[in-house]
């Protein structure tokens, strides 16, 4: 007889269902409230973090290395605009002025662009290092196997010799 799954769990013993949806909706509600309360900061954040949103859409890898690289540098590049907003007053007009300021956008988007460059160049560089290291290790193993064959004979390889095998 098959066991019935408890509707209050997701099969792994963790609570899911209505309670999980409630938490997600509650979190979304508080995020929307915070975005409205801090609307000028939200405006500057959304305008200057556009390259990160594009990276989230484009990055299909499970590790999300592109998103992390672009996002981290984009966040670093948008901080001067955010500080400028805090210094000049948190108004929607100031936020839109900063969001359309060429220098603020150049700094934020330039930092994100640098993140794309790092991702595009570091990944092949690191993979090349790993390939060379693996090839060197394989050569070392081959050399050790050759030394063992010279010392102990061909039988040490474990390869079956069909001419000496007994057939029963």
C-alpha cells in the first residue's frame, strides 16, 4: 500500500504549500512597501542596476558566475550615485536627476561593463590553467606507469594477455 504525502509538507519534511506561499507573499509585500517608502533610492537603484538585471536574464549557468561578477561591480559602481542622492535629499526629482546624469550612468554601467570583461577573460584563463595542470599530471602518471612496466614487466599494467589466458 502506497504512503500518502502529507499536504503540509513538500515530501522532504519541510513545510510548503499554503505556509510557503504565505511567506513568499508576505516577503513580497514588505519589499514593495520598502520600495515605496524609499522610492527615490529605489529609482536610483533600478536605473543604475540595469546591467545586472540583463546579466540575470542572460546567465543560464547554475553557478551564476556572470550575474555575480557583473552584479558585484555594478553595485560598487552605483554606490556613488546612491551617496549623491543621500547628500542632496531623498526626493523623486533628485533621484531622476541622478538617474539621468551622464556621469552617474557612466560610472555604474562602466563598472558593470568591467564585470563583463572580467567574466569573459578570466573564465578561459582559469580553464586553460586547469587543462595544463591536468595534462602535466597525466604525463607524470604515464611516466610512472612506464617506469613500473620497465621494472616489473608488462603484466603490471593489468592488461590481459590472450595468448597465456586459460580457457576452461
